[in-house]
C-alpha cells in the first residue's frame, strides 16, 4: 500500500482552439480572475490559489492535465521513489508552471496527465465581483479506458477512497477528502473529459447561476435535479469550447472513520453507506439529455 496521499483537486489545465473565448467564459460567466498570462497561457483563480484553471492555445480542446495537491508528508523525491517501486514512471518538473515551482508529472492507466505537487503559491487574488462566482473547483469526471486499472490507480497509488458507483462496472465515485467525490470515473473505450464541476453556496445561488447562464446565451442541458450518488443538486451546461460544466450544491459529506455519509433528510436510508445506484436522479426526473451519452 502506498503512503502517497492526495487531499484535493487543485486545478484543471485546458487546451483550447479558441482560448480568448474560454478566458472570456471563465472571467465573464464564472467570475474567475486572471492571475497572470505567460507565453499565451492564462492562469485563473477564484480565491487564494495562484490558479485553479489554466487555459492554453492548442490544436485540440479538452484537458491537458489535472493538478492534485499532496498532503506534504512525503517530499516529491520520496513520492517519486514510491511510484517507481510500483512500476510507475514520473518526471520531476522544476519551474514548469507559475505558482507551482516543483511537481511530478505522470500518467494514469487511462492516459490522463497527472501533476502532483505539495506547495502552490497563494497570492490571495480573491473572488470576483460579477458572474456566477463558484466557491471552488469541486470535482472532475472523465471517461476512462482501462477502467478497472484506473480506479485501482487512484485508490491504491494516490490514496483515494471508494464512495459509490452507478451500475456494477459503469461509473465509480472516489474521494480524497470529506466530499462525496473528487473523481468520477466512467468506463469507456476512450479517455476524455466527461464534465468539470464547481461548488455553489446554496440553492438560491444555483437559481441565480441559471439566470446568469441564460443572460450569456448558455442553455442548461440537464437539471436542476438531485443526484443519487452524492445527493448534490446539479445543473449542467456547455462552456465556450463545448466542455460540460456542472454547477452543484449540497454534496454529501463523507465520514471516513465511520464509512457513512453525514445524515440528511433526503437520504432514503440511514445510515447511508457507500453503495451501488441504478440511476442518476433521486427525484426520478427525466431529461432530454442523457449525461451518460455526453
């Protein structure tokens, strides 16, 4: 068992064929602030971190890499040695990203580029004053080839914990902290982003976010509805590049010591433990867009 432990998803690094439109989406619609621009790459933040979103020009769209912060109990050199002992190659990158002076770059079994770091600069750029203004980047969902091996990688190598699944071998939810899920891995014959998710304050914030989307000409694809796994109330829309974005609130809180979720009035069984679900919506709501086919 590895002693390597991730404790949060810190950033997502995007390729974009139209980076100016993506930057405009993140600044105007979501309300993120530009931290810095370097070599055509834009680094955006909505709190204390140097960046939570990176947008870079490319001949493709979608995710370039995901950044996860480690608990710091091991140095990056010690982490690299542990990875090597498990047959996992990684490269120590120095001064490869503003705000993150050192990180390990590696690939999960699905082919995603993963960046592991212990320290990020915190210039405290603060929240914006217009736009949706999510509390934070909450989780990533991605389609994964080598589904079983990918789930095992995040569990056995990076210290994630299983919390729920939809179907027997279709979709697994994993967490590295108290939130129901930080990763949502969907079985597929290809690897690509399914959606990126941002936490909102409450239901009122969610209603207001849909109004802002409408003013920006961005249609809500699915929701609002309460999910089964995680019980978060969620809506989904497309960003300017066509990536699916989830805005959610009321995510289940996982108590690892008890292997249960904090009780909520809408839980149909108490105590609620990690389990298998058969559908997406606990309200039984039918929508025109099936998220499993995005």
